[in-house]
C-alpha cells in the first residue's frame, strides 16, 4: 500500500520576537542612515541666503552712509566703505595673508589683522605686510538709492584702483 503524499502545511503567520526586533532595528537604522545622508548633503551644499555671506545683501539707502564712513556687515562678512568723494567699496573682511578676520580701527582709520599684524588703509590697500595684496572686494550695485552687495564671489585685486569704486547716480 502506498502512503499518500504529505500535505503541505500552512506557512507560519506569527513572527518570533527575535525576527520582530531585528526588523524594527533594521528599519530604525535605515531611517537614521537616510537622515544622516540628507544632513550631509545640506551641509556640503552651497548656502545662498539673502542678507548673509554667499548671497545678496541689501545694505541700505545711500544717504544712510555718510562720506568717509566704514560700516561692518558681520553676516555678510564685509565692510561697506563710503569714500570721502561719495563712492562705495565693499571690502571682504578676510586678510589676504592667511585668512584671519580683519577689524576696522576707526581711531587709526585702517583695517587690522590680529593674526600677523597686517594693516590696510580705508580702500583696503596693504600698509604693513605680511599680507601680499589688497583686501578682496565684492560687487556693488545701487538701485533706486539702495546699496546692494553681492557676496557670492570675492574679487581679488593687487591694489586699489579708482575703477573699483561704485558711485550713486548723479554723483
């Protein structure tokens, strides 16, 4: 006599505690890995925010900057210089020697680098080395009486030149 073939049993529908925990921890690990990847991409990507470094800064009305003044914009990382003749320069606050942040010394009418003692005049020209060249500048436009500085790309220069100055219309 022949024995009938075995009847396949129904698959198990219950999950063991070990399999459940493994699946849960794997899902949590995947979510954490995804979140870390997104944060890394955001950190490494360009940051272009209006009013901050790497973006466009609306500095203010032309009249709010008296001739001969220097105004710091910490978020934009530059100084807006209004020359005695009424022209504007946007000077990057990074020293051309090793990149330290320069500060404006109003009493001495100059920029000073605290790291290695370089000094720059109001136009950003080197007065005291070791800085090899003048401070970099940013592009300026004056629209409807408002000074606008684009900090996306510093402009390297060897020395101050009158063509680097931007004048308001009618000046």
